[in-house]
């Protein structure tokens, strides 16, 4: 199973993700209150993470389209709702409900 290391607002955590699981769900199920305001539909970008280490696969057209509208993001920015856990990775979580003071949003589908 892929090993995920995540830098979060409460420190760095590490866990084994279910093979092929969406990264946003793997993070949430391992205690990270990551935002996913559009429900995992590549529209809100609140679920974004920075990929520190690892191959998370190519971007799909929806992810590429929405991220291209945001000019001020780091080049290693990706949407965790569009990434499947297939390989080991290290990521930095950008938005968390407890920090933003808002509800995380509808849980994305598996
Ligand atoms: S872009 Fe909205 S949850 Fe991923």
C-alpha cells in the first residue's frame, strides 16, 4: 500500500493509504480536516496540496483547466480530489477546516 506523508496544520503525519483511493479521502480518513468544498468535482481548488515528493500521475483536463485559472499557485500544486494513491508520496496540505473556520464541504465520492 502506498505510504503517504502529509505536512498539515497540526504537524507531519504518515499513513498507509488504500491502493487507488482518492488522496483527499485518504487524508480525511487519517484525521486531516482538508477542505473539499465542491465535493471533489475539480471546481473549488480548496482540496489542493503541494506535491513534495512522489509521482502522482498526470493531470486530467478538468484539473488542468481549473488550476490554470489560479495564477499564484506553486507549480507543484495539485487537487487531492483528482489524485489516486498509487505510489508513495509526500504532500503539503494547504487548506484545513479548523484553520479556515469553515465546514470542509460535502465528502467526495470514492
Ligand atoms: S477541487 Fe473541489 S474538492 Fe477538489
